[in-house]
């Protein structure tokens, strides 16, 4: 079985911090990437998105870099501002496994 660099890294990281923690990090990174992707599709700057959801630009920077996780209200605000549905998918892990 061959691993990509990321898979190999995540496997080694799981040995250090645990599989559950690696899954949390992957989910946080996935959410961050979705925020960036939808913001870019709307051709919005980070400042414009921050203003639209009534937060400071550094908050958007932290969300998009995965340094912080949005609370429920922030997720709703992001969904409205980015005109994208908010879907809570408890089957995230199954989707990720299907990709490999």
C-alpha cells in the first residue's frame, strides 16, 4: 500500500497525538478550506466577509487558517454571507474514506 506524503504524515502524527485528534484537525482544515473556497467564489475579500458577518478581519484570517473553529452563530452568518447552505454532516469520516 502506498501513502501520499500527507497520509504518511497523518499516520505518524496519529501515533503521537492519537487518531481522534488527527481527525479533529482534518475536519477543522476541511472547514477552513470550504470557507476560503466559497469566499473566493463570491469574489469577496477577507475584509468584506468580516464586515458581512460583523467580525474583525483577524477573525476571518484565523477561521480560514484553521486556527479557530466557528461557533454555531458564526457558521450561520458565514452561510448567509457566502450564500451557501450550512450542512452538518456527521458522516464526514465516511466521505473521507471513500476518497481513498
